[in-house]
C-alpha cells in the first residue's frame, strides 16, 4: 500500500513495483527523496516510517481477517509456560494502535521495537533485545533472509512462518500452518 500511495502522489505508477523488490527500503529512500527533497535523510526516514505504519493500520482496519485468531489463541496458551516477546521494526506508538486493533494487546510480555529514525533494520532491534534479556528460547517470525542468518550467527533457534504462502526465502525452510509450527516447536523442545 505504501508504494501505491506514493505512486499516486508522485503520479508515477512504476513506483508501485518497488514493493516487490527484495531490498525495498532502498527504494523508499529514493521515493522519499523525490517526494520531500528539502528534508534531511533522517527526517525523510522518520516520515516514511510514519506513512508506512499509517498504511498498515488502514490495511488492518479494512482486512480484519489479517489476524489469525487461532495462532493468537495458541500463543496465549503458551503464556502459561513462557514469556512471549515481540521484536519488531514497528515503532512503539504504532504498536499502541496496532495491537488492540488486532486484538493481541495482551499477548506479549516484552516488546522491543524500532525508533522512528531507524531504517527497517531488525538487527538493531535484536541487538537491543539481546543486551536487555539475553538469547530467546526460539525466534518465530516471517522476515528476511538477513534476519534468519543473524539468528543462526547468534546461535538462536529460529522458525520462519509462511502462513500467507508468500514467496519462500531461498535457503530458509518455513512452516506453513499452525499445525506445522506446533510440530516444529515440539521437535525442538520435546
């Protein structure tokens, strides 16, 4: 949605294709430089993130089915034995709006998020989390290959999910259903 909205603003439909690029954030920089040439890079990054998160919130409002209640309920059940953490490149003020909208505001015991001026860099979030809390038992997520490699380098167990059946990440095995996720967790911690 973000690129589609900026394509309309700049009257350049080719911008919509950037959403499908592997390293899309470099295209965010290019688009923002065209959109707001008078701003510094830091100011453009902050504005781009704000616009992006507004788009995410609008998407969630239009598509309430985006939240998998069965997955959320499964993790609520896990809270009896484990503390759950959310590591995200979203900003805290966005999460304050997003989590209640998704009905999962009670799900996480720990939240480590990005700062407004940071680019889409999960490594920064992980580094802060590891410094504060140490290594998690397992990281479960749907991210980029760089996140997977980072987790492996740090010796973390990692399970990538692909419930949406998006393009697979080359060289990274994903689980595709809640049942597969349960099986993988059981395999790791039986």
